[in-house]
C-alpha cells in the first residue's frame, strides 16, 4: 500500500489518477458483494470500502487546495 499522508505534495496528475482509481474501486464495492482482491502492487491494495471513501474525500480536498493555491513564479 502506498503512503497517502502528504497528498498536498502530490502532482495534479497523480491526484487525478488516484481519484479515478478510488472511484472505480468504490463502484466495484457497490456492484459486487465479494469484490476481488487487488494485486499487491496496486496502490489501493489492502484498503476496505470505508477507507477508500475517506481517502477519496482527502484527495478531493487536496485537489481543491491546489486549484486555489497561488501559482509559483518560475
């Protein structure tokens, strides 16, 4: 399982990928009574339904913070 502690430091592309994976996993939990186990190499391996929902909220918050953060000048 990947470390999801500092989502604010993730790039927008990484956050979008994680959000899409979480949405797909949550749909699987809803549509199947016994969803298959994810591969150990999968970033969401070991997360249960409730954990996925909590993480999805954190991802959405991190995306909002990035969207409203002032742009860094290079």
